[in-house]
C-alpha cells in the first residue's frame, strides 16, 4: 500500500482535532476547547478585556443572577455538542459582549483553523475563523 506523500483532507480529520487553544478573530480572545464527557466545551482564557482588567465580570448576561461571574475561565462553548464526522453541532456559544447564547457548529478547516458558526435562528448566522495557538 502506498501512502507516502498523501495528505489527509480536512474532511477526514478526527473529531478530536478541535481540541486545543484557539485565537478568536476579535479582541485577541483565547478559547481552550477540551473534551467534556462525549462532548466538547470551551473556556475563555484570555482577551484584550481580560488583559486590561483580569477581574472582568459577566455584566452583560441576560440572567441578572450570573452578572457577577468572572469572565476568565468562563465556559462559553457547551450545551451538548455531538460529532458527526469531524463536525461538532448541537451545542451553544455564549458571547459575554452581548450576553447572548447562540446555537453553534464547529468545523475544522485544516489542521490549524476552525470555522465556528453561531446562529440566533437559521439563517441569521455569523461565521468566525479561529486559529490554533496550541
């Protein structure tokens, strides 16, 4: 069997290829994605706001009882992602900037890039490209 020199297309990537630390395209956000049982979850580890104020709180949360939560280490990805091939769907992403939680899909786009789509309701979606840090 000849396999030398063959590259593996992104669509054949392992579902675990989303694990790691990723830079968001705005405010130098860093999100660490880890396994959470059979699912995945992600915590906000760093951002421009956290560099300016390490004690930043979740003041924009729509749930007033959660507004005192620290932003650093806050789980922003969760809600029951399941993998189908290399695509993770059925989960949510929380945006501390507007206090909104959105349906999310995460798709690897090569070894060091993720496409993360967040939707209020389909087709009202926004896609971001996250880049692997480690």
